[in-house]
C-alpha cells in the first residue's frame, strides 16, 4: 500500500456487496475493512478489502498465518481449515481476506485493476493492518497461490515492503506465472508435462474471450453444468453452490485476462530463500502435478507433499491441509529460532 491507513470497522467493504456469507459460529472472528491499493492508473478505482482475523491477537500470537482463497471461492472456504489450525494451536493469529473481485471486497470493473502488482499491494495492505512488521506464514490455494507467488517473487527481487515479512509459504494448486512461462518455453519440465498442462488449461483459453466466460458462468449455465462437473475434477461437486458463486466467478475472471497473457510474455527471473511447501494434488483436473516440475530452481528450500485428491480439496480435506500447514509453520519457526 502506498500511503493511506486502515479504516475503522464501520468503513464500507465493497462498492456492490453481495449477501453476507455464513461463518461458522464455532470459529469467532474479528472483522475489519482495510484500505488497500490506490486507484490503478487509468481506472480511477480504489479498493477496500474484507478481512477477518481469528484466534490470538497479533501481539499475543505464537505465529501469524495468512490464508488466501482461490477462484471462484471467497474467504469463507477457509473456515474449516481455521478451525483445525486453532484446535491444534489456539495461540495462532490467523488472517483471511477476500481478494479484489470476490466476496465482500471491492469489485473493480476494469481489467487493468486486477494486474498482479496491485494484488501484491493488497497483500501488503492486509499485512500492515493486521501484523505490522511481524513475519507471516503465507498459505494460498489456486489464484490465491498465484497471487502469493507474486509476493514471494517481489520479496526475492528486493521489494522493501516485504523484506523479512514472509516466514514461510505453503502453495496449493497454483504455480507461479513465471514458472508456467518457463514451462511453456521448454526451460523446465518435459514435453509431456507441457502438453498435459496445456490440455488441462482449456478453461483459461475460454476465460480470455470477452463475453464467453460471462455466459458460461451465468447462474443458469452453472446450474446446468453442475451434474457433469465431476467429470472435469472429482471435487468440483464440493464447491459451495451458493447464490454468490456465479457472481464471484464472473467478476474475478478478470484475474485471468489481466495476467495470463502478460505474465507468460514477460517472465521474471528470481530465486527465493523462503521455506516453501508445495502441496501436490494428484487428481487435480486443472493443475497437473507435472506443471510443478523443477520449482526447486526458483525455491531451493522446497518440500513437496502429495495428496490423492482433486482441486477443490478444502471442504473435504481441510483437516489434512491444516496439519500440513501447521507442521510447515512449526518447522520453519524452529529453523529460524
């Protein structure tokens, strides 16, 4: 965030908020609006983010863990993971937020307002408001993972806002755009992994076509396709079929349009020393295990964990994911002590 400060809890969280999501009463949270990035050049659209904090307060916490959701979900999806984390370690300070375009956060109408540099600005704003300068353990799924990889890259290339503020990273089903560009160019992986990921990325090509994604993601189209969803990925049927699903999906599709083509054209060179855990989903219908090949070139301090499950694992395997996250958090903390 460049300038500005977090508004109080009464500040508006969205320019067009959907109905309030349900939150488990067994995991109490503190809610606040966070002023984020200034308006993107040429868009005139500033952003406010909907943030929740769980568990111990920042000044009393044993560690800080930030969870960022994927597409087309919202931060509600993390509630079972938060519950498992706090069950094992009640002294954790856990943070979630709706990224721009989703949930109760602002939904910019300009594609330019979704570029990854602004998504990193959003993360910095959330860290400033919730943790100060304390190092945080990052966890991202799908597009949340892609966004947090951009933060890893920014820290590795000298962004002073993130220096010393990332304690560890757990990535689930969302490779770095720079790595995918290297894969497409044959710099990493094999021709088989390239072809396999290209085939599994069919939906990305559709999302890049103006109007096509909006039609395919309409409430009626989503309802009609739900009966066949399991053929694409075994966990697609576990997506929360709430009224907001189609709306969130149609707004946040701009993430693809703003970043996929540009990111593939201009990959950055970086190497990160952040302790990184990559959770490989063996039955993922969208991100193939092979697309994660050779990530050690960018993250030498990397471990892999394999789960025999599909892409949208959080509703059904949140407990196992929480165990992996907490083990990684504790291991990284012990190594830095």
